[in-house]
């Protein structure tokens, strides 16, 4: 019971620190943020911060690692044949992960974001796509794969950015249906009546 209370406190403290970092990152770059600013905003002492993190960069890195872990779990959940039959299920899980971490995703993909984080997302997706598409299509033309992958990943990141900036009116499932429709139908999706969209 004592361990459970301690664990809850740790989660609450980390959540506070994460929230304060997210607020500060909306105003300035990570290099300009101090531990003092974060702890004052969180109403915690600096010693508490150092129980969990080495510095501000370590806090951000751990947040990024958690996000990447969640994304990887969503990507690895479905085998290739299932993704091929129903891509929107995988995309809905990915977009749900984005929705649950909106504050940090918005920042990491934004003006004060971390290009390294974006590149690591791309590499995660590339590995999943390479493994699945090679299994499904057995194409020897890696240049076609690389071009297609780049197009899809950039499009999905753009769609996530659009979603975040437009107030996330669509549910993760609706956004996934939209993404799948765009990937499969391309420009033809614009001529499909709205009610008939996936």
C-alpha cells in the first residue's frame, strides 16, 4: 500500500514537471529554460526535480522516450497482413497516442520543437513500413519504397499538424479514416461525397 502511494506521488510529480515544461516550451527554446523556472511554476523544490531528472534536457529526453515507446507499441501491435487489410486501425491507435499527449506533441512538432525527435519518429515508421511492405509486396525497388515512404510519412506528419492546429475536431478514428482515404485514393478523395468518406 505504501509503495502504491509513493508510486502515485512520483507519477503526479512527473506529470506536474512535464506540464510546466510544456507551458514554458510554448514561449521559449529548451536551451533557455531553467530548472528553477520549472520548479517554481510547479511549486516544487529543486531537490524534488533532481530526484527524477539530471537537468531540463533529461526531462525532455525522458518525455520523448515515453512518447516514442507508446508510438512503437501502437505500430507493432498489428502484423503486416492486418495493416494491409485495415490500415485505419493502426492509424487510429497512433492518432490516439497523439491525442493523449497533445501538449508535448504540439510542441515537439512546432516552432520550438526537436528535429531529432521528428527524425526518430520517421525512422520508427520507416522500420515498420519496410518490414511490412517487403513482406507484403516483395519489391526489389528500394528507390520506389523510399519515395513512397517519404511521401506517406511527411503527409501523416502534416495531417497531425493540421489536426492539432485546427483544434482536433475529428476523433482519432475519423482522422485515421481520412488518412487511409488519402493514402489509398489520393486526389480522388476530394470528389467523394463527405458522407461516403471512410
